[in-house]
């Protein structure tokens, strides 16, 4: 287990992303994935009120997770995170929006508290201090234990943390942003802020939309809603080079490329628990394996060199 920043949240090294619940995984398949994740030692479940509203027209992921937790009676053994700011009709981080959204999420999730509540996007139309004060009120009421920032730039994250200190408000304790072997833009000012402030990173797109599973190869057709986004990495020399290094380490280890990609990510400075999703228990296996895979210095160096832009 690893800690989120300096909080008391202790989490499994791989967080289960659930944006596929109700989309490419129906309720039965989602229950099976959740059961297998917990049986494999996992406890860190990440969702959002917008998952996958763009397909189903409702917050299906939260509804499924809420029903599953109620059926299994395991809420208190989990670290549950959800997000506010991107759902149609509840965009942004105005105090009234945050208040309405959290009450809706609590109802759908069938719980009276959220362990980690994310600002899903940076709202430039609402003063930061107003959003932070709204989150702080939720923490004081016990409806939220901690808050995090998703998709914030370095300057805005630093400003939010400064304001929290000055105003005595609950600070962001973690950052969620894209990061993987073929997208290393995080390794700069943003990571510097996270490190200096003692935050944790729980990056998404850890498998680059599936590209780093190794199933995307030249001339191979993959049946997946994300195939177009993943296959684009094959069109660049950088993507092909990173994949070659990944496949080499995976073959030498006798493990899945996805396991190696996530283990590399988990070994990076500031990263506590990469996110990864699965639409069935079979897809989940390499994600669970990543939690136990410790890469050696030579393997990390090889992957670093192969994937460096």
C-alpha cells in the first residue's frame, strides 16, 4: 500500500478506473471487474459523475459502483474517489455547482462520504478561493475526506495551494493528469510543483488508451472504441521506439506489456497509483500484476531511453 500525499489514505499501487462501467462493460461485467480487483488486493476505485454520461445520458459508473458496494457491504474497506466539473448541466467549480454535484454523487454511490473528491477541470471563470472554500466546507461537514486537482497546470496548481495555506482551507492533496511512456509532458514544472508541495500523482491514460498493452501493431486491426486514439502512436517514430523497448522488457520478464508500462509509471517520482481500467476480469489481470512488478535499474533506464521524446 502507498499513501496519498501526507494524508491517511492508504491505497493499492494501481487505481481502478471505471469510465467503462455502463459503456463497454455492462453491470454484470462491471461487478465482475470490481470483485476481481478487490480479491486481488485492490482498494482504490476512481470514478466521476460524467462517466460515461456521454454514452448513457446518466452517471452510470457511479450508479453501478454504488449498487455493488451496497450489495457487497464493503464501503469502509475502500478508498473511493469521484469528480465534479464536467457533467452536462454541472460544468465548472462554482460553489453551488460543487454542492449540487457532491449531493448527487453521494446519492448515486449510496455512501455518506467520499474519500477523495476531485476538481475534474480547472475552472477559470470561478475565483479559485471560492471553489476551495466550497471544497473546504464539504471536508468540515465530513462529506469529503480530502480533495484533489485534475487537469490543472503548474501555475494554477501552485496558486491554489498558496491560497489554501493563506486562507486556512483544505488543500489539494493529489493531482490527476495524463502520463505514460509515450506522453511524458508531466515531467517538468507540473511535477516540480507536485514534488515540492508533497502531493501525490495518480495519472490517467497510463496505458496510452490501450497502446501500451502491446496489442496495437503495424497491420493489426483492434476492435475497440479507443482503437483510433491508440493506433495514432504507431504513426510516430517515438511511439514505435517506446513500444519496442516495452515489448523487449516484457518478453525478458515473461509478463504482459501492460504490466511493465504501469510498473514503470508507478516507479516514477511523485506517482502513487496510476489509473487503469478493464472491461472484464481477463483485462484486469496484467493490471493487478503490475502492482507486484518491481523493475530493476537497467530495465527502467532502457524504458526511459526508449521513450524519451
